[in-house]
């Protein structure tokens, strides 16, 4: 088996203070992921996962299941309430990335992770040129050569099929599918070993979805990047992920090879999900 | 070639200043400061409030000097305030010790202690009173005498209520559990005129900035929050009071550590203020998935009688206690950094200053970018607005 | 009712507070120190930041020079000089060499400054990242983490759009390899004068309530890219019509009679000194 590039241990994210009833970690104290006594929402409870080199790990679940929260915590968009995450690039994997300072976190964001958001507004500067959007991550990583950054940005935008004559345009002028492709190019700009993909095809037309998925597949094949792929759509996960994790109410309810989960779902929720796909 | 002197500036400026003095005096009559004090109570109150300096006399001089421009008068008064040594902070004033002249509530028809209308423009018709042009000191005195005669024996006409006699409307709501209970907070407030704001701010800092805000800006932003730039919760004025608050300072010769009590305090005078307590219904979680509606309070207080401003301030205070990036009125940086008269008028008016150097520098960039555009037009020439940045 | 203003307008407590902020600014080059900016008798935006710094420092033996847009006689300069003169009675001068304290808006004098001189610059917008990020809370964090990619991104975007960096005045600088700082709206021509300047440079922003500093002999680098090096305004081929100076920053003027464009030193006292030296010869 390949080596592990990202290890998440007992990740937790709570919105609210918690109370004696819910803070013990007993899932039966909650209604779904919500404590009726104090109103605290347990968006993530005890989520652990390993991501292997050049693997695509799918995370499926309904909206509110916590799957996007996992990515938000890893990309430091949200501060987790508990748990740890390890990558080889930070202190040889001996210390959790959540213990890092603001500067370390930025380093990890800029060098280790690339992220594609469901909503391109969060991932792009809509009024800056597409080239500048790609360059932003390289600038943040310390690159100070315009020619080199422009070339790299053109290469990446070509890769995601943005026509040459539109590269100086701002993503605000682009269609949803094009914006998503610019985001993917941006996420790839520093050759990150790990890509975080959050519902990258949600809200796109079917034909556009297919193109974006093809692109992700192609990138994965060519660059052997490890990917955490979040989707509510089992079809997307089936097409891309080697292994899959199923989440419900902030917890992992099932995990395994994607094929195995599709053939023989164990958890009632997964069964429901799989049957609805057929 | 002889010695060359730079010429122009100083002489022209002196002439402009003289011209300004001419404009104020050219009619051959000048305003008596006493008359400003006597007849411009509203403007004096507005200027004192925006200046955050309580002195009717200095305000009157500034108003005269500024030919009645509140912008200029506030500016002058603030600059004067900067030079005053600040030797004491007053003791905490409990506002129920107010000598009330006016007091209204929109929450209940009958409030304990009753509604006191006092003096207000709320009940007059805004018809031009052409008799004003005929009014003389003598006719005014006659009216006064007649009024005194007619009202003698009815103390309510001039005298105000005894301090401490009027219960607060909010206390009524509190006693019935309808208001959030808050702990009394004795944290020493930061003085925003001595320490720069840093965000996020404390409530005491926000209240200080709001109370010295430009009347029109406070009103407009409060209006915006009420009209829909906010979560549309209709506030109600629980109580609006206008009256005098006694100000005391601690005995400077008693060591604070030994404990000071009110007996040792020095009474240094009273200030007229407008105080508003608004109530806004909000949802409060009560556990077991339930919420209850309870009342949140918005607080406004201004030097002088400035009722619209004080109400608007109470709305903004409540808005800023619930930050929400979706609404500028709930964004403390947006509200607090743009509400000050001296800052806003100063930066706008600085656009009149010469900008030859920066403009010449911009010109250089424009010329160069023209040249380089002509040199290479490899890419489709997209029509883009100019990049942000550049000199001010 | 009469009132006397204190020496240098402020009460002594206020002056001490402003000096403390200035000392902190000198100790952390390029870092914007918040201070309780006072309201001044001249308008916010008209140099109140610089004025407060000047008033907090000025002593009876100081010789003051005030310039605006390179000119001693510009309205803003005259105004400030008059106010400081009125409240301190110190000597004022137009000669850069004679001044001990120089307050300036938008220019650093052409005459090189010395160790015994202090330059005070007036600043409208002290935050170099303001055009990238409107929130003060956020820009403060970006400075703390030395995250200046936004400033570079602006320059990069200009190159994408216009083929070159298109900043006018106020081109951002990095001070002593740490803080990125707005040099105030001086032309790019003056940016290099900040690098290892012999004189202390203090920058005051009254409305925005910040003081920051470039101590003497401190490294100041204008932001740029390896393949798009920082460039000052092009003054090649320009000659001052009055004194014949070259390689200075110019005012561009039009001869009303002939309609021809001509150039003149922007720094009027520098031009004057050259002309008088010529006349003496």
C-alpha cells in the first residue's frame, strides 16, 4: 500500500458552548447532531481518516452531514473544536497542523493544499484577471517573477481549457463551469500534494459536470495528486473515488472501497443512498 | 540676476481670510454671542453633542465665528477640546438621578410617573411664523410676563420633576422578566479620545463614538437599519428623557484604595442630555429546542436636546451588538469609522488641496502604459476598469 | 471669555502621548502605531497627522520648514507654518539646509537630508493593504503574519492589464525586511530617498490615527518583481526652465502665450537656491 499523506484523528467541530447533557460525547443525547437542551450543533464528532498517496478518497453524505466542514477545518477556514491532523510536510508528521501559528497555517495552505470550493466566489477574486487569480497562490508562496508566474498560469489555464484570449478576463465574466475550471487551475498552481474538492460539480449543467469531472480525473491520473473529494452525489464519488467514507450527522457511519460500499452497503443510511442511485 | 523670491501663497491666503471676515461683517451688524445663547438653543445643543464638549458659551462663540455652520462650529470646538488638559474622570452617573424636563414612552399609554411632554417641536405645525420678523425684545418680554402670570401656582410648567422620583419604564419590563437581565459592568471604559479604536470594539467605545457622531449621519444610518438594511425588527422607544444629570468627581484627596463613597464626591455641575432606551424583540434560546421572545435594549444618549439623534443612536447601538456582515449598519468598522463629522468633512474637503505631485506621477503611469500597449497587443484588448490603488 | 493656548497648541500630556507613539514607531520600523489622534484647528485630511507629530516634537530652538507639493508657499504649507508659528514662535525657513524639522506633504526635498534633521510626512491612508482589504481588523492580522501577497497581487494585476506596474504616487515599500508600508503619496521618484536616509522620517496619519517611522539608515525597498523592477517616473530629457536642473522631479506647465509645455523644478526652494547660487557667481 502507498504511504499516508494526510492523517485526521478524532476531528470535532462544535457550534455552541455545549452543556452537561451533550458534552460527554454520547450520541444518544443529541437529536441528529443538535443538542435540544442547549442548542449546540455538533457539526463534526470524532471523524478520523487516512488519505494515501495519489488516492482519491470520497466523502459522501447529505447536506448538513459535516462533509464540507472536514475540508473547511483542514484548509483552516474553520477552527476545529478538537482533534488533530498530520501531514508529512509539517514537523515530519509529528505535530498536528492545528497547533501551528498563523504563518505555518498559511504555509500549509499555500504549499501543501489546494482547495476548490463549491461556490467560486469563495475561491476566486472575481474582479481580478484569471491569470492573477492563478498567480495569487504562487505570490503567496514567495514567487516574485512575473514571467514565470504568467507562463505557469497560462499553462494551467490551457490545461483546464480556458481559451487563450480570455485569460486576462476576470472570472466574474465567466460561466459557472469556467469559474470552476479556473478554481481547479488555481488550486493546482503550486503543485500541491493534496487537493481538497468541495462539491465541485454541484449546481452545474450535466454536460458541464461531465467536463469538470473528466478534468479532475485527468489531473489525478497525470499528476498523481491525492484528493479528498466531498460530494452529496454518489454518482460523482463512484466515478472518481477509490475509497469512500459515508457521513451522517457529523459522524462517519461507513467506510471502505467505493465498489464494496456500492455493492454491499451496511449502514441503513448508506443503503438508502445506494438504492436511490439505482 | 537678483535674488528671486517665491511669491504667491502667503499674501493670497491672507487676502482670502480677510475676505471671509468681510462676508461676516459686511451688513454692518454682527451677532451678539448672548443672542446666539438666547435664540439658538437647538444649534448649540447639536454642536455640543457633536463636539463632545459641554459648554454653551464656547459653542455660541464657535457658532458666531462659523456664521452658523454646524460643520465649522463643531470643528473649531473639537480643536479647542484637544487643547484642554483632562484632569478628572467623573464618577459613574446613574441616569435615574436625572432632573427630568421631558419624558415620553411609546410602550405604554400610562407609565408610572406619567408622560411629561416638556418642550418639543413634535407638537407644532411647521408653518412659517411671519410674525417672527416683527418680534422685538420687548414683545418677547411681554409674552414671558403673561406666561409667568398665567402659570404661577402650576409648578409643572417650569420646574422639573424631583430626581429619583420617576421609575424607569425598562425596570417595569425587567421586573416582569421580559428583559434580558444583565450584570452591572464596572469595567473602566476606554476613552476613545485618548486611545485609538481597535477592532473589535467594546460597547463603551461604540457608545462614545456614536454619541459624538454627526447628527445627520447617525440619523441616516439609524434610518437605514429601520428601513430594511437589517433584520427588520421594529424597535419601540421604551423611554425618551430630556433633562439634567448631576456630575460629580471623586475627592482628589482621598486615596481610592481607602474606598470613596458618594459623600466624599464633589458636585461639579450638571449637563443637559437626551437619553433613549429602545426595546427590540429578539429570540432567546431556552433549551429543549425552544426559543422565547425577549427584549433587547438599544441605548442612546447625547449632550443637549437631540432627540432624533439619540433615538437613531439607540438603534445603531442595538445593531452593532449583533454584527452581521450582510448589513453595513451591523458592521462596526463601517459605522464607527464614517460617522464622525470632523473626519468625514475633513477628508472630503482635502480633495480641494493641490495634488500636482501625485497627478504628475499618475500622468507618468498613463503615458507609459499607453506606450507599452501600443508595443504589444498580443492579447485581446479587454475593456477593464483601471486597477485600484494609486495616490491620494 | 478668554482662553490662552499652550505652547505648541497641545497640553503637555498630549504631546507626551504622541511622542511615546513616535518612539514605538521608531522601535518597530514601518509598523503603524495607533495613537489617539487629536482634533486640530486644521481639517482632517489636511495634514493633521504630520502636524501633531511636528507639534509634539518642536522645541524653541528648532527651525521649521513646511512644504506642500514641493512648494513652501502652497496653501497647505502656509497654513501649517502659520499655525505652528503662532503657537510656538519658532523660526521658520524655506531653505532645506537650515531646517531642523521639515514637515512635508507628498514630497521629500531634492537636497539630501542630514542626521540632525527630522522629516515629517503627512499621510492620508497609512494602510498599504487598504485597497486589497477594507477591514482594519483583517489588515492588522495580515501585517502580524507578514502576509503581503495582496500588495504584490495588485502590482501583478496591473502588469496583466497594462503591461507594466501602473502605480502613481504612494508605491508601497518594505521596511527593514519586515513591514510593508505606505510611504505616503510621494512620487515614486522619492521612494529611493527613504532607503538608508540619514534623517529620521516620521509619518503621521491624523484621520486614520496612526504614526509610523523609518529610522535613519534603515533598508527601504519598493515592492517589485524580479522581471519588473521598480521604476521611478521618467524625467529623462526634462530640464528646469528656471534653473536648468536635470534629474529632479518636475512640475509640468504650459506657457500661456505659446501653448508649449515646459518643466520647472517641483521643489521650489531647491530651484531658488540654484538660481541664487548662479546669481552670486
